[in-house]
C-alpha cells in the first residue's frame, strides 16, 4: 500500500496543473453545497427567531377557520362565538396556561393633528405584553383600572409614531381612533416583521373594553392569545383549550370546531418544512457542479491512461496484476477527489463563517453537510475513477510496450 501511495503522490505531483484543474470542479461543488446549505439553515434560524419573538410558548385561538391565502393565514367568514368569557374560562380550567389575553382588531384610520394613517387598531388586556412578547420603550402600558373604566388611553408602535407624529415625541399627545380621542401613554419597542411579513410595529393597542364599547360596538372578539407555562406543555394546553371551547360553544360529537388553534410548535413545523424544502432545492442545484467535477476527473484519468500506456505495459510485464493496476488508478482518482474536497471544505467553511460574521446575512454552518461532503469526495473519486482504471487494467502488455 505504501508503494501505491508514493507512486500516486509522484504521479500527481508530476502533473500539478492537470491535477489542480481536475480537482477544481469538486472543490467548487463542495464549497457551494456547504455555503448553500448554510444559507438555507440561516434562513430557517431567522424564521424560528421571528416566531419566538412573536411570544414565548404562544398559542393563538382564532374565531372561525383560518386558511392560508396568498402566503398568509386569513379568517374565512365572520364568526361571533369567541368571547372574553371564553378567555377567562380557559385561564381558570387549563392549568398549563401561564397567561391569557383576549384580543380584537380592525384596520382603521388614526389621526393626530393634520396627519392621518391607516393602521391596525387593537384591543387587549395588560397581559398582552407578556403573551405577545411586546415591551414598552417609552412611557407605560395601560393598567387594569383602564380596562374597568374603558379608558381612552393608547400604546402605539414605532411605525405609527413615524406615520402620524414624525420626529416629535408621541407620549402625552392625542391620537384619534376614528372619531374617538385617545391619549398616547406609551410607545412599543420595535419588533419588526412577523412570519407572514406583517409589520408588528404598525399597531395601536387600547383597552379591549374601550375598543368594544367606544370604537367597534361589538361584544365578541376575533382572537385569544395564550402562553403555555413551558414548551413541553404546549400540546397539552392546546387539548385543554379545545375541550373548554367546545364545551362552552356547545359543540357535540362530530360537529366541527368554530375556532382554529395554532401553536408555536405548529408554526415552527410549517416554516421548517418550507425551509428544508428550499435548502434541498438550492443544495441540489449546487450539487450539479459536483457532477461536473466528477466528469473532469473522468476526463483527466482517461487522458492519463492513454499517456501512460507504456508504463502500464511495463508494470504488467514485470508481474503487476490487473487488480494492482485498478487499485493504482482508483487511488489516484480518489486522491484528486479528496484533495479538491478538502480545499472545498476549507473554502466553504471559511466563507460561511466569514459571511456570517462580517456580512449582512445569517448563515448557520451545518456540520452534517460538512461530513457528507467528506464522504462525497471519496465517492466521486471512486465512481469516476473505476472506468479508466478498468480500461487501464485491460491493456495488453505486449501491445502497450510497443506504443510510441
């Protein structure tokens, strides 16, 4: 084996440029696969981070059936069976829930002075902050007494501040929601976009009682947000919520739910499935270059066999077996593949870490893809080296020795 290795090293070293060009395709292919998979995993991590920012262990209960349209979950039809009492009953009867926040909203125009903008006007309770992961940057959130009094106070998002107040301080100013004036008591800290691309900062939140009595004149709600006490209890909490709501809404037997429950785990599974499909797609495209690299190795090895016909004939005449010739050429092919693969792995890992640290993108190095790339290097050398090796082993020694 030592003789084979030394002979392989001498052969490859004597044709440095050819060896480099033969391994170039594998090098680029391996680096591309590692980088593309890292991009896909980075995108997946960004989505999971956004889901986590929407609320820790969040469970969303929507009135009616939610269907995905245009890439977003949308309510089909108007269902009026979800109420604040449902939320209170859930909080009492489902021990796995830490907080519950009833929620209602409507797109409306708000106005401050001469500036107006359309935004999401929402009503909720003080629990909204903990359940949805919002925090107040300036001022304060409304309190329980504001709920009891249907107080005309409002907390607004940074996007609303920009649209209706510009660069001026918002806290203490008056914001009209429809015809009703509200006093701005706080401004949310920026949260950015949610998983559906909606701006979470384009929102004003008032006490739910004020929204129902003063603005919408409705006694039903569209959504209940709940937070499970731990991640492992999310599924159990979902089952408890479903039991409570079906009992309260008098749904029996095979009757369909008049509500939709979506948990953080459901969102993560959906987004991960989409992200993994995307990652496989781009990794598959990048893997095409590996095939091209293998074809390069095949071409170089076929040329090598032709150029070394006399050498092969001499070795056969001196007693080398066909198996020995096959092993020699396969070893050379594998060596080319491994050399290109090692450089490609170093290049791919370096670029991934560099772009993640210094670039504007989030890349996550996926170690299984690195391990897989290592095996692929050897496999490519084997697959594309066997043909030339067999061809070399079948040369007639006497005929080979007479080749000029």
